C-alpha cells in the first residue's frame, strides 16, 4: 500500500510535485493558446502519457491529472473543440495519470481551477456546480487527493475547497497571487486562513510568478496561519520563468506571454536554489507549474536528495553539479565540473539588443 499525501507530509517527508503540462504540450503541438484547454488527454493520450512519465522519472512523487480548465463552460468559450466534453477529458486524464503513477509509488492528484463564470457574476451556486461536475469524475476514478489551484480570488477558491472537501479525500489549495494578495486585495495570510477554515489540508501558491516570489508569498501565508492558531501543510508550485517586474499582475501581463517566454527560462541551478529556499521556509510540498520541464523537477529532486535519501531515475544521465564534465578532454570544460562554478554563474542571454526586463501591461 502506497502512503497517502498526508501520511507522507505528516511524517516530515519532502514531497516533490510535477511540472507544467499545458504550456509544455502547447510547445509540443498538442494544446492551443491562449485558453490552454486540455483536450489532448482525449485527442493525443500518448503525448500526455509521455510527459507524465518524464516527470515521474525526474523524481515527481505526485502526478496531476491534465484537468486544468476542463469544464464544458471553458471549452465552449475557447472554441478549441466541439465534439469532446469536459467529462470525457476528465475521465481520460485521470486514467492516464493513474497508469503512469502505478509504475512507481507516485500519487495522483486531480485538480480544478478557476471558472469562467466567477468574473461575470460571482455566483456561488454556478461556480460550485462546475466544480462538482469535475469532482463526480474524480470520485469515480478514486483519485488519491484533490488540488484546488490557479485561483486569483480567494472567495472562489474557498467555494471550490468546500465542494472538493465533500469528496472525502485530502484537499490542497493553491492561489496564483502575489505577496500583495489576491485580485481583491486580500492579504496572503488571510487567504490561507480562509482556505484552511474551509477545509484545505494543504495551502500555498502556484503559477503566475517566479519561484522565489512564490516562496515569499507562502511565507506570508504561513505567518497568517500561525497568528490564527491554525496548521496546514505548505505547497509551492511556481512558474519556471524569471518574472522580477510582474508583482501583482502575474506573467500574463508580460509582453513575452505566451509565445516568447523561453528567454526567461530558469536554469537547473536556479531550481536547486529555489528548492533549498522552499525547504528552509518550511515548505515540504515542492513542485512547479508553467515553464517547469522535467529537468527542472530533477533539479529539485537532486537538491533534496540529502533529505530524501534517494535520487530519481533521470539522475542516472546527469552528473550532480556538472560532475560528468570532469571526463571531458579540455581544461576549460573540466574546470566547470563543480558546484562553485554553476552556483556562481551569471548566464548571458546572447541577446545584446534586448532589455533585461519589459514593461507589463496594466490589468
């Protein structure tokens, strides 16, 4: 019997999440921007299956179902498909994640995200009906635990937690907010308190901003919980991009979003620094979201290997801190076979006419 998510976290284990699916699949030709709906689970299951396996080999303890924006309402708005339903996508996504998770002791998390009706009317009943429809599938598929993720408004996230909690499995809740708070100005600490009181077992941040900014926001959530006398496990699953100028708006306000974000990609060494910062902040569920590729997850697993006592399968093809370069035939390369070199490197962009930052659109 594999241990559940709360059993692992209660024991003090470091749980490594997976990376970003919809942006990776968009780059590979299976998902269409800007709506990023996940019909690939039905149309191209082999592509989803392959990405699950890559994240698992990189060290992920949790595989999330490709159910982001998987509601009939969002599918209709996107216009990406007309002959596939949200239920079909949710069912296929659950099956694919379970198939690959069963190749190891990984857990499957099924996620729901913000709804298209909330910005229009903030109708609680309508929001909960959309979430409930996804939950019905997750219950039939006996998913290990649930994730409420990518919510800009804590009010809507609270409603989603209330629905998912009735599913009888542990619930994690992550907001895509900045240290300044949610879109209504609710501070991160208060957001965390409201989510835990609604029933969330794990709370934190995902997407929209770079790793160290997200860690900073989770710290504020932790402070809020401590002041309220509440306890919950902490999660962080940030962007895999550098976003120093975004702050409250998130990366969608950047001029490069969504088709030129590659220049902002974080290195594997950036990810090791992030993993250590997250761990030192008391966060024990550490993963990634958009922009996180399998080698980024491997970097987290390698940084956490002293605490976890194990390296992932993908590390068989990677020397820690560039150790494999020691066998290269030239001195300038062998000198790079050490932690000191890579930890202190300031990577050049190779783009002399480009600015280091851009001006985000006002939102």
